[in-house]
């Protein structure tokens, strides 16, 4: 089980430019049920990525409480679950082959070496890279590199998959293919996914729920439940209409440019 509960999460960043602190997140309350696909949507700098970093343990300095499967995530406890993390950049090790990049993640998670071959072959095949297992990252296109990153994340069999704008650096045609690939894998595995984006259409296409953030300091402005049936179709007029509505929620304006009530 990977139910997630975040209570009153706040984060202050301190630097030379902001010695008194810069409030990035202000009292976030968020619950994500096991197997849900949730998108965090909002403008740049509103703290969406910070939420992911807290959840995976990369950022242990925060106020509030984070629980996964009922257990508090803290510096002392670490995180009692396995996490897959897909960043905006693939973050592959350039001196390793595609296969070795996936194996590096398996090794880091303490997965028995006897399982590496089957997991690598299975996931590289699943993302269409079976013929590129011995290639190095510089020999791959941007989309193929991100496919490798997705295979690496799923290969460790995570209970939670965190994704930080993984398709924002791709051209739209490639991004559409990647979204469809991700959804096909998610429908098969039903991992708990938290996906950060500032693309309203992408959020509507992918998510069960969209959590809309305000500008910094990040607060939760509202939540939107996406009730469109799966699998979803890019050409569905309802998807476009819903994305327009969500865009107005993010910007706080109507189609005529008038302000929406908070």
C-alpha cells in the first residue's frame, strides 16, 4: 500500500539573496490514495517540485508531517517504501549503456543481481528499446533517453512513482507518444503516481485528480476530479473543454478575462 498523507507542509528556502528565508510552500494538505494518478498543476516556482523532493527524502528540511502507508517519513525513519523518480531531464549516466543505467538503479535499490537481466529486458522491451540496450545515452534521441528513464523507474518496482515535468523538454508529437506510453504502463501496473506539470491539457489527459497550486508561496487553490473514461483520446472534445476550464482555474480568470472568485 502506498497511501500518501501530507499535513500542513511548509518549506522555507534560505540563501544569501534571502537570508530571512523565502517561503516556497505554505501549509499544504494533500492526500493521495493507493493506485491514484494525481497531477500537481501550477505556475513555475509554486513549490510543486519541492513536494516531490520531500516525499522521496531528497529534502528532509521542512515543517509539517508526511505519512506513507500510515508511517511518518522523517530523517530518522527515511522512507518506508520504494520510490521511482523521473526528472525533467533523463539524468542518465553518460558512460554507461542503456542496460547498465537500468542495472545501476536496481543495484542501488538492493535488488538481487539474479533478477537484473529479466527486469532490464522486460522493461526495455516494454518501452520499445530492446534493440538499444547496449547503446550509450548520446546515441539516443531525447524521447528515447526519457523512455530509458521511465524503464529505469519502473524496473525497481516502485510503490510510488514521482514525475517532475518529464515531457516538457520534448516536442509535442514525441510528448504525446510518451504520455500514451506512460498511461498504458500505469493502467497495467496501477502504481501510485504524482506527476508535476504546468501543462493543463497534459494534466487532464493523464490524471484522476488535478491539484491546482497558487503562485509562490504555494498553497492548494482547488482540486479537480477528472471523470473522463479511460483510455482517453486526444481528439475528444470533452478533454479540450475540460483543459480550458482547468486553465481558467489556474489563471484565476474566465474566458472573457474576468477574475474568478477564490
